[in-house]
C-alpha cells in the first residue's frame, strides 16, 4: 500500500490565496525523459472564479516545478475546471483530459487535448470524449493503459435532483484507443452508514498479480464536499472494487486529504502527490518520496 504520511511531505505547489476555497491540487503525474510532468488544478472560492486554471509543469526532482503551460477555464468554455488527467501514450504522444463544468448547471463533461509535447496542448483543438448526459455528470477520470487496453475510472454524479448532485460513485470504462469508451457499470459504490456513504471517487489505481488496488476519496455528507479523505479498495478485476476499513486511511487534521496520485519512478522510488487541507482551510499540493519497497 502507498498511504500518505503528511509529516514526511513537502509542499510542491502552494494555493493561490489564503483561506477556504483557495486550492492547488487534483494532481496527475507522468515520469518521462528524466523529468516529472505534473498537471494540476488551481481554484479560487465560489464567486471569485472557482476552478480557473489547469497548469502543466515540469520538474527534475519531482518537488520543484516549472510551469510549462496554463489553460484557463475561459479557453475551455467552462464554468470551472477540476482534476486533469495527463497521459503519455505507448506511441509517445501526450494527452490531457480536462474535467469541465457546463455553464449554469451541475453537469460535468471531460474534454481531450492531444499534443506531441506537454507544453504544446492547444485548447482550441479540444474535443469531448466523456459527455455525460442529462442524468449524469462525469469528471475526474483516472486513466491507465494496461495489457493493450485503456482503462478508465470516473466520478459520476446524479443530476436529476440538483440538491443531491454532490453524491458520487465511480464507474468503469474501457477503450481500444483512449478516445471512444465503453462503460461497464459502477466499480466502486458508496457504503451506507460508513464514512464514505455520500460519495466515492477513485483517485489512483495499481494493477497487481491478484487484481488491483485502488485509492479513493470518500465523504459521509454533503457538508464534507471538498474535504474528502482517502480510502483503500481492492478488487479481482477493474470493474469490481470493495472498500476496506471503517475509517479513512489518510486525512488532514484540518479537513481533507484527497486526489492521491501514485507515480513510480525509473529509480525504483515512488512519488506521492495529493491535495491537503491547511490549518487556514486552503488546500496545497503536497508530495512525498518513498524509497524502493517502502509501502
């Protein structure tokens, strides 16, 4: 298992302001060509911009990042941006999947940008790959290429009752090319009466000889929206995940610890990235470096 230990972490990206509603986080990372490439979301409070930008950055050490590209919500014609997903294809090209809020609704969709390098994504070339529908908003995908197949786990929100749209489950889909997806139903569901009874959102997945291990964000109530904590689930296959534990496996004493990203490095080390609530209520993007076999 790769569970965060915040006491051993360092701040990789600070929030864009102080206090609740200012966030840097929702990370997605790729190790390539001797660098760590990181995509993350920047947010201001509701009424001041919400998720206003996604940044693609590069680091030689995995901790200190140089921004390469900033994509704004205006460029994506969206009310707010959430977790991006940065992927390098087996052919060596790059993809950036962006979670976009539809103006004036609770609906979310996922759009795709493709480029030869992480600094070359062009918002004008975006296309919708996960549209959702009138009943479901789709966002925050985790995408893994494994055994010749593209696997996707996405946070899905019910839209028929707007006041209940914060609820979420994680659905699973596959694709031969990472563009056209086939849905296979809910992989991880909420657990009534538990700490994750209101919503579950897979944030990282690792394939194992016995199936897979998934890390997820969970919350018990609507009031815990934005302050999810990290849980652990396992399954015999990608479509069937079972949550473990009566309490969260990782959290901040001040609120949430969410959007855990696990990045294996060529050295055998592992980098963790996650969004962490500070004492003032702002969220910062933190990282930890784990030694080989430290899990």
